[in-house]
C-alpha cells in the first residue's frame, strides 16, 4: 500500500470513529491536546503521520491502527544480523 493510500485509510478510520462517538473536530482537538489546525491537517487525508502521533490518536479515540495478529510465525534470515525477521505471508 502506498503512503498516500495508507494516509487516506487512516483518515477514514479517524473520521468514522469521530462519527461513531458523535465527536466534533473541536472536541477531538481538545481531547488530543492538539490545536484545531493540527487536527485539520490530520483529517485532510495527506498528513504524514509519525508513529507517536498515531499512537496518541488511537489512545484518544480507542481504536487500533496497528494489528500485528496477522504476522506469520515463519521467518527469513536477515543477512545483516544474527536474528531472523518475521515474514507476513
């Protein structure tokens, strides 16, 4: 999934959760301790989120952007280190 598509998916998840909670953008900004202009950037669909910001948003809204349940238990050699990396099948 390319970055823009992923950003739009995150945007849609946030908007859907705000509708579900019947929460305005201003209320969300207050809960997230962010300015309304920052929240507007989050909701424009083109924001380059940091992991820290996504973690904060999911805590505030009670949603999960990161679902690692589908990671395979198989692994492939890293080649650069002594451990193996998990592979998503």
